[in-house]
C-alpha cells in the first residue's frame, strides 16, 4: 500500500513512568522492539521511527528540550486504519504491562492542539473519539462533531 493509507497517522512516544524521556540506549532498544512487534500485527499498516514532521505535533518533552533532541529516539510513527484503533489500544496496554517502567503517550499526526493521550487510561468513549479523529484525518465522514471528540480524551 502506498499513499495516504500507509502514511503515519499516530505517533507513539515512549517515556519513563514519570513521563520523562528514556535514556538514549533504552529509548532506541525499546522503540525498535515495539516497531518490530507492531510490524507483525494485522492492525498496523506501517511502523517506522518517528522523525521530523511526524513529531511536529508533540509538545516539548520534560525539561523544555527540543523534540528532535529529547524524543526522536523513543518515538514510533504508525499508520493505522481507524476501525482498528481498539485493537491497537489493547495491544499497547499489554505491551506496557510487559515493559515495566515505560509509559506510552499517543498523539494523532497533524493535530495542532498538542493533545497527547495515555492508551492505558483510554476508555471506550475516548477510543471512539480517536477513531473519529483518524477518520477525519483520512477524509472520511464523522458521525460525531470534532469538538465532542476533543472533550473525551484522557490526558497523559
């Protein structure tokens, strides 16, 4: 697949339990392991290192460092079809349980509101809002208003 469907629409940021960037070697290892696992999942169209434009929507990491310095090593860009987001959330919850001391923050590529979400805390309503947001990003029709979706996110 090429084009819009396999373009990253979600960015994952791996942090420590307090939300701070992981040490460089740990960030490289864990992000590579997560990418490898996700590439084998039926619900992920692509999983790549997140660099440049894929990170532009994420807020600065703790300590006020620039994103390229602080979070590129622990970031993963994904292409996921909206209906498959619930399967991704279930998988990410299990991955965090297997990787103690690591937290995942999720952001929708192209969002300019700076919203970052914790998949381990997302309820069903927040997952539906994420699905709708991704449908909008892919040019689909939304069943809910965008403002409603923005109000349902669980903050990280």
